[in-house]
């Protein structure tokens, strides 16, 4: 837990107090405008994905260490949980909005739901929040196919 808190604090400090953080938010908001403003977009994107992969590996190693075993989980459950934590923390799926403190708050919220009500309730809550999250204007955050009315077929017998 101390490693995770330290990582969140360092990334939060980078986001709020450095030009790198400002550039990252700008790239997340609009890549073309950032490139026009002189930000090295390609280098930042590659660096962020590399850091993301490293932190995911580090998180998996910490989980394996704390549980004393490792199991490959190829389901989408952990991804839905992580996406929900980010959405609860104020991250926009379109990019350019959100911060590490908000993400930490989203993670803590889902962790408290898991601790109080169990894994199944937390996963169902996360799934509902991700699938039914609405943008301003009432549009679905995900596929518009989720909201299409079911077609009814009429069988005509002659």
C-alpha cells in the first residue's frame, strides 16, 4: 500500500507542478492543437504507454506477492473495475480531464464497496456504472447498439 500511495503522490506532483503534466493534459485533450503548440506528442504518447505498462506489471507483481500466488485472469472483470474507478475519479473517456487523486478516490470507493458488500456486488456495480454512464447531452459513453430497440419480427402465415 505504501508503494501505491508513493506512486500516486509522485504522479500527482508531476501532473500538477511540472510542464510535463501540463503537456500530458494538453495531449489528452487535443493532439493536433498540442502538436501545433510545439508539444512533442509522439514522444509523450510512447512514454505514457510505456509507463502504463510498467505500472501494470508492478501492480500485478505486488498483487501476486500479497496473495502468495499468481493466476492469469483473462476475463474483462479487472478491466471493468479499473475503468469504473477511473470514471468515478473524474477521468473522461475522451481524454484531457482527470487527475491521479480522483483516480485514487475512485479506487478507494470501489474497494470499500468490495470490502463491505463482496466481490459480486462490486463487479455488478462497476459493470452498471460503465455500461450506463451518460455523457452530457444524454449520449451513451459506449456503443449506441446498447440502446437500440429490439426488432420485432412478425410471422405471417398464409
